[in-house]
């Protein structure tokens, strides 16, 4: 069964905490592990020396991240929990390497402010997603179009080098990933309510990593766009 098949609209008004707790708990545990790995590597990696002296490492890290995200997203049902966990840890480590370039370009106070702001917004949107009666899954196509539009704007601005457009993209990115945080969190709630996760420990182990990857990506992207808005360069 594909992961997307679990994300169907359902009445969750009578779902008990005990019913969804295992998957949700482990999803957030894995997300926290991923963020810790990424943060430690990003802060303590000397990106200037590592990447400018060895540009192949940066290219390899980017390619590795793309491959791992695609593999985890599309093959999660065929992976063992151990392999899925290993892939997620490797992805978080590679992302830490590439983010070290960004972190070292801004002051420590800016990075801290952006991180704290991201954590606060993420927490608020998570609570909203778990408590709202609005079915956020109905906006799936809108989020997809918004992400594609954001990517197109980023590519266009590589050539235009417009500071005004860059700031507009940053604000749009914040809004999009604030929305995606709530969207993916509610998908996690629906998935956790599936009968499959009440009796299958292996499914919980695998899909908690899949859910962690989605929320991790929302958190990191939200952090990066907030850093572009709030950050002061060294």
C-alpha cells in the first residue's frame, strides 16, 4: 500500500489520543533526531574550507540529498525500518553539510532568532492542525501549485538577481511552509488513525520516519526563508 493511500479524508472527531499516540510519538522523535544531527553538523562544519577547497563534496551532498528524499518518499513501503532509519540519518547529516554554508553566512544571533521563530511557528501550526475541524487535505493541489511556483520564481531570480523579488520569494516561502506544516501534520493525524497502525509495529516504525521526513523538510525550509528575512549577514 502506497503512503498516499493512507492520507484519505475521514472523521477524526472521535479519535482517542491512545489510538494515534505511537505513530505521532515516534514521528516527532525521529524529526528531533534529524534536526539535532543537522544542527550539530551545520554549526561545527567549516564550510569555507570544506566546500571551496573540495567543490565535489558539495555537489555530491546535493545529489545524495535528492536521491535519499525520493527513495524515502516513494519506496518507504518496500524498505525495512532499519534501512529507512539509516537513510533518514544520512540525509540529515548531508543536509547539515550543505546548510553549513548558509549558517556561516549569517550572524549567530540571526541564526538563533530564525530558529526560535521557526520552532514557535511550527509548534503553533502543529497544535492548530491537530485541533482544527477544517479538512486541510482539500487544499493539496493548491499547496502543490504554490511549491512549483516558488521553485520557478527561485530559478528565475537566479538570472534576474532582483533583491525585491528575492524578498517577495522569502515571504511567499514562509507562508507556503507555514501552511504545509499544518497540512502535513494533519496528514500525520489521519495516517495515525488508520487501523493499520493499531496492530502493525513495523508500519509504525517505517511511516514514523516518513512522517518525520515531511515535517523535517517543512521545518528546515521555514527556517531558511525566515533566516533570509530576519538574518543579518556577517
